[in-house]
C-alpha cells in the first residue's frame, strides 16, 4: 500500500471542509473511479452519502511508485459533471 503525503495547504482545506481522514484513505486506496487531471495529475474519486445526499469526494494527487501526494480534496454534489 502506498504512503499518503498531504501538502500543508491541502491539509488546511481538508480540515476546513470537514473531510474525514478515513474517507481520504478509502478514496485513495480504493476509488470508485480514477480520471485524468491537469498537469499529469490524477483525480481519485468516490461517492459518499452525507446528510441524506449523495456527494462525490474528489482528491487531486501526484502519484509515484510508493506515495500519493495530495494536492487538494473536496466534496461536490455535481456528480454528473465529474463522473465518467
């Protein structure tokens, strides 16, 4: 299993957005989907239920052989916009 490194700005945003560490780990290790992002990055995304509403957790990462480097993460209700 790859190690997870979260850059300081991403950590601040994750805390502000009240995204649990468990969801971050689940989404990185077993995403529902992986799509291409900008600048060669990958977006690992997974659906979650939150307050009776389906939400999509999107995590933008730089990956190498043994580490996920989290650039940012956010929840969105616009699943149809991002789900491929």
